[in-house]
C-alpha cells in the first residue's frame, strides 16, 4: 500500500473529525473577521457622530475699526446645528460697565441663544478700554452648555486674559476716519472761502 492510499484511507476513516476541525477553524476565522468589521464600523460611526456635532467657539476680540472697543464673538464652528446655548457661570466675574454696574453675566446675548446654524456667528459689544482701563488686568473664564438636535448636552469652558491687549490699545481715532474728518474740514474751508469771494 503506497502513501496515497494510506492518506486516502485515513481521510475516509476520519472524515467527520476532519470536517469538524475545518469547520471550527473556519468559524473562528469568520468570528475574528466579523469582530474586526464591527469594531471598524463602530469607530466610523463614532467619528461621523463626532464630526457632525455642534462645536462652540467664543472669542473676545477688538473691533476692526476701533481697537479700544472689545466684542465677544459666539460661533458654531461644528457641522451640525447648535441648540439651547446657555451661560452656566462666569469665574472671576467683574464689572465691565461702571456707569450701569454691568457685569459679564449681564450681557443678554450670551445668556441664552436658542439656535445657531453651522458657521453662524453672533457678535456683541463687550467693553471699552477707553471707559474701563482696569479691564486690561482681568483674567476670567466663561462656561456654557448647549445641545445637538438629539438633545445631547455639551459643556465648554473658555478662558480669557485681557492682559495681551495692553500693547494693542491706542488712543485717538482710526486712521481712515481721521482722514475723512480732515477732508471734511478742508471741504468746509473751501466752501467758506468760495462764499467769501462771491460776496466780495
């Protein structure tokens, strides 16, 4: 009996055992492959959910025209609408308008915003260094809560240090505005001289 006959007889006599072993190995491989697919699908789903959520951005920046005036800019930089934005608290809160004794948490626009579409920005006057020079030394933190379209709650905190505006503060008008004012004065002078000549 040659080697091939021996192998054939062995397989024929143990076909059930061999089939069971092959089936078991195949099942294990398939289970591992399925688990891998499920894990990747979960990662993809999580990434898609996170990348399509609202994301709050809050910035305090000087006006483009008047650097002494600060504005607070609230923007949804996410890819999904933002709902029910609420101010939770202001750490190290302080007066930003001495005349009206107004503090940060008195700014109506940051107390409650019902809806912000993706990339929508709201800008509101915050304070003036001209009237409130002491603001240049202030450090504070604002905490907000908001929701996505499914009602999932998010919380974000934003820290601010107004000290870095010290070197940016300037006194006097914006250059372009000053030029306009000077041209108006020249125009007024020319008109006055023209009228004088007409009378003469």
